[in-house]
C-alpha cells in the first residue's frame, strides 16, 4: 500500500533540510540557537521541585479547568500587575502548544484558521495543520521595526482569530499602545477572537510602553502563558489560558474549553498542587534569566562595535536578538559555514519567515562566553567575504 494512502495529510513529509543535515553532521560546540534554560548554566534553587513530593499529590480529583489552588496562583500573577484576572478565568493546559490546539478545536471548523504574524516562530502552521485548520499570515512590516500595524492585517475568508505574540519571538517587539487599541477594535468589528501569546512577558529589554491583553473585556480574548518561560521549567509541562471578553461570550467559551480539557485531563495533579510554591520559589530563576538576557544584550552591543556591518535590531523583550548582515552570502550558506568551520550554530532568518535574506537570530540565553565567541566567528567570517574583490 502506498504511504500516501496510509498517513493523514495533517502530517507533512518529513525530509531533513540542509540545515538539519548539517546539525547532525557537525554538532555545535557553541550553540547560539539554545532556548532551553535548563542547559545554559543558570542557577536553580536545589529545592525548587521539592513541592512535587508533597503527599497531597497522591489523591486524584479531576478538575478539567485545573485545581482551584493552581488557578488562583496563576490569577494572582496577573493581579500583581494590576490586571483584572480572577481564578474563574484561568484554564490550565499541559503547554502553550496544547492551548493553541484547544483553541483551534474551539473556534475553527476544518478549513478555517488563524491569522498569525510573520516573521515569528514557525510553530503555528504545524499546530493548525494537525487540527485540519489553515494558517493565514499578516505582516509585521520591516519599516515599523517588525511591530504590529493593525491596518496591514488582511480581511480573509475563514479567519476565526488573530494571534499576536508579545514580545514576539524572535524580533522581541511588543504591540504599540495605539495598535493595541486598533487591534482590539478590529477583532470586535470582524467578530474575530484575539489570541495573545505572552509567554515572554516577564522579560522586558527596553522601557518601551506595553500593555498586556489579559482581562481585556472588549473582544473574546485568550492570553497564553506557562512555566516553561516564566520560571524556566519546560519539563513540568504546565501552561494556561486567561479567558476574557464580553461576559456571555467569554463564559460560553470557557465552558466549551472546559469540555475539551475534560477529554484529555492532561495536567498532572502533583504539578498542579505544587504550582503556587513553584511559582514562588521560581522567582529566583526568573530573575536569573532576566539578568542573563539583559547582560547578553549589552555584551552583544559591545561585540558588534567591532563589526559595524552587523546591525542589531533592538529587542523590547524576550530571549532572542535579530541581526541584519550584508547580503554577500545567503543565510543558509552562512550558517552552514559557521557550523562546519567554527562549530557555531545560529538561526537563519528564513527559519522565522523574514521578508528577505540578510537576517540571523541569536539566543540571549547562551552562556556569555559562547555568545562572545560566536559573534567573533560570525564577524570575521563576514569580514573575510566583504574584503574579497
């Protein structure tokens, strides 16, 4: 039987690209693509996960939206920022990816879909395709510094929601205040839901004005967060959604999400029970991550002073930075050469759907000595190419 007759079209053909093949052939010695905070030498309190061993985790009381003590702990995070969020608006999931999958089930018939930003992290297409949904794109214009411009969001048949990521990954941009208002008005006018991925919210890198969408009452809104970024614990698999909007509509959305969550019950009881303590103890990790990315951003600026042909696109938040380089070599050729000859891994811009060649993405989580080595290798490689007649 032919393979195509066996497998669903929701899973694409899995053929390694050149970049993937190079990573297998030349494992990086200096990984400037790293996004796993547990692997970069950050200090974690030795008793951080001790609450998972509490005996209360031995009793199983299924709660589709999450245990009340865990939901209250999440709501308190937002209230501490002055945002009007109650525990009844919080629904726990196993990850931000699961949150997206639940929202696709909630909002879309097969063939409908979400509008997602471009450039951004290349996950949306896979998640939506797995739900038999479409991915539609709207641009983050280069002329605005890759910030949202609500006037550029197209009217497309089949759109059920707009996704905004702030700070965006990888550009680090947030939604400007005027565009915040325009986006909410647009969603209200067109009957779209608003999905705000704010997993990097607690890691600002500038003084730019910013406003969370949590608790927004004017259109149906889902704000996503999770432990993976907030306290650097991706292995615990806890995410959440904060549901808001017009009261009746938001209430109906929550009931339907709760029904979907009850189908899976995917968040482990010991993790839910321990969540308040882990959020408290994890504050030290969050601070360490924040200090690392801020220090690395300053180091990045210093290192780039030796290579004026490399331009930093100043991020407003998050764990990444974008570099613009002279287009004397393709992104793919450049990252492959750096990997093979210097042992340095960098992301090419096309991985994130930048509008044209000439971009690289650097992790700000990496150990500082790795960042300095990798940037020097990058600068000298490009310097050699630029000096050729």
